C-alpha cells in the first residue's frame, strides 16, 4: 500500500508542471529504459531481434511464447508498435530478419541503436477503465558496440597509466600468445627518430593488427576497442596511439611520449567523454550479456580475463535507486536493477545448464562487488534468443545442423561449474550451428527472455 501511495504521489508531483496535452501521459504511461551491455560477440543483435519478434508474435498472432511473462498478458494487449528513440538510429530489425532469411546471422553492432517498443494494454480496474481506457508500457532499448564499453574506463587514466597497464596485459594472460608480432615491431623500432605522421601510422597499424588478431582469438579486454570499428567517428588514422615502453612513458619530455599523450587526450576529449555523456546515461535497468562459450572454447585464462573485464566495466555505470527529484528535476537516472545473462544457452544440453549458471555467478563476482552497500537488485539468467539445437539421444547430447548443413549430434563432457574445475589447457569446443530454415519458429521457442523481462519489470515471483 505504501508503495502504491508513493507511486501516485510521484505522478501527482510530476503532473503539476505539465500542460493538459501531456497530463494524460503521466497517468497512462509506464516507461522502462534498458541498456543492453555486452562485449563483442555476446549476442546483442540476436537478442534484440528475437525480443521484438517474440513480443509482436505474442500480441499480433496470439502465439504462446514468453509463457512466464505475466506482466503483459496477451488477452490485455491491444497493440504493439516500434518507434524511433530520439537521438539514436533505428535498430535494423528488418535487416536482421532478412539476414536470417538468407541463412546469415545478424551483423555485429558497430554503432548506437535505440528504439521504443510500445505495448498498449487494456485497463482492467473498473475505475481506471472509465477514466483512461488503456495504459502504454514503453520499453526504451539502447544497443551499442561492445568495443565502446571496454574503452570508457580509459577516461579515468592518464596516457602513461594506460600505456603501462596495456603493456602489463599483453605481456601476461592469454594476450601474450598473440602479441609476439607487435612486440617485435616495438623492439626493432627506432624511437630516436621524431614522431612523424608516417612513423606514428606505422606503429598504430601494427598495434591495430594485434588488436584484430587478439579479438579473433577470443580476448575480451582490448583497448582501444574503438580502433577496431570501421564505423567509429574517431579519426584513429590521424590521432592514433599505442602503448609505449616504460623507458619512454617515464620521460615526459620524450617526443614520442608527448605526441601520444596529445593523441590520447584527443581520444578522451573528442570521443570518449561525449560518448559517455550521450550513450551511458539515463537508464534504470541494465542487462549485461556474457558469452561464456567464448572463454570455454579457448581456455581457463580467457574466463579469468572475462571476469576481470566485467569487473572493470561495472565502474562505467552509475548504480543506485533514482529518487523522484533526480528523475524529474535533475533528469538523472541510476541503475537499480541488473540482470547478468549468459547467452546462447541452447549450445549445451539442458543437463549442463545448471553448471553454466553456476559458472556465470562466479564470473560476475567482481562486478557484483561494485554493488556493495547500494540498493541494487540483481539476478542471473540463462537465455536462448533462438533455439538452434534439439535434444540428443542422451541427456548429455544435442543435435543441430552444422555449417555444412548436415544434421549432427554432439555429446558433451560436464561443463565446469567453477573456474577451478577447468583444467589448465583444457577447452570445450562450441558447436557452430547453421541458421535454421525455420528460424522464426525457433525464435519463438527461445528460452529465458520471459523470466528476464519479468524480473526487470518488477512483477511476479522469481
């Protein structure tokens, strides 16, 4: 009862300063803003595509998907529509469905997308029904490249600090195996020569090749990730930089140090700061997508690095419960609900998914430590945006069509439920499933999105 009174008070206070044209919106609209945070290849594009497809099929075709989503009962849904979100490009839903139709997975996100999903519900309470015949539930979604997320923490560092930390990262962990060529370039480079544009480009291109190879090999913590995106508005060709040996970064008078410090400052001021201001703000709910299979497919070191990466990323966002004053006067939101989501859960048998959920819980320990003493609600989920596999002949097996189109069965060893259970040097091959011809039916059969939405909307039991 107290919560209902507080909610009505919030709306009444907000209505006091509104015109009659917008007064009805205060009482007939409920808005939820989601930020989908995920590293590259975590499945953001497919998740968005499936979510919109499921909700539209649920309302327009009466399909019984999202069975646990009690907050949006199909019998009460009058209409679902998609509208642009001001300041963002529209999410390419039609293009993604066309790609699936051609047997291709949706393209990776390389720029920011935003859209509103507006669900119009019939009023059920008798009093409200006579005053306002419907309620609009507005979902605002923001999607952006995973490479941007890993770059934002660079805002809090000086060039020398970043350079030293970057050298430490590529000299240890799994990165060291892919940085050999880059280190050779540095070792043979003559830093006594002045930093001309040509010499700077030579170093930057060599470092970028390392970033490309490391990303291909499943490395999650790569900076600057923006250098990997052809669509990036930052001119890394002219203002690029790389980590430099400590013998140079310790000498603030060195010409190479001064050149890269200047470029690093331009990267922070002209790219990262505006990016954080425009993209990483005004959201109250966050979905953090985690692709555990990328690590399982490579090594235990990759999983440890994923854990470290998620811990660093938690520093990028503002967590806490927003008050009425901060939301309506200061126009600032804080994230009050966080969902940690392991994607592509259909790539292992159902019998192994409990272990996968346990592993996800351990991988997020560092990120959750950032929530200490803050009123944050969080939960862990396994989600299949599209069910590309079928049950196998045993509980340890799955069936699917491989990249050659052959219907095959794979049997799995137990997935580790904790990092310590994965032996050094071991890896778990991940099925490379082909886009199924019946992709829409398999999207509608996806699992986990209903529980995820139910948690984020704050309705029903978990």
